[in-house]
């Protein structure tokens, strides 16, 4: 019923924002990363079911940043490239510019330490 009236439309974005807020917390250890990843995956799932590609892109970008942070560059690139590849226009919009910048960074090999 909630979805029929449009009230569930932003649910994906709320999960994504919850994940972003979790990442801002300090002192909770690695469980915060797991919980944030879960929020981002939930956001991706909801946006996908709603066919809300812009919200799906935001969730994929957030999840990819977290995966990169965890050293999972290939997973991060795969998640984001799949969604980014769906777009055929609007590349001057902030969300697509951010996603492209992250993809470019993920495709560059990490600098040797």
C-alpha cells in the first residue's frame, strides 16, 4: 500500500544515507563497515526493484567507495561499472561525474608504497 502511493520511493536513498552516516561514526570497529555495506546493498536492491537508476547509481557509488576502502578494488569497479554502463546521457550531472571519477580511480592501478 505504501509503495502504491509513492511513499516508499525514497526508501533506497534513506538506506544509502544511513550507510553514509554509519561510516562517519568512530569507535565502533569493523562492525560499522559491515553494517554500512548492508545498508548500501539494501539500497541497491530496493532501487533496482523500483527501476530507479539514479538512486541505484548513488547506492552503487557509496558501496564502491566502501569496497575500495576495504581494498576490494575489483569488486568496487564491477559494482559501479554495471550501473554506470546503463546511462546514455546526463554525464554532466553530479552523480554521474562522481561515479565516473571513482571508476577512473578504480581502473588506475594503486600506487606502489
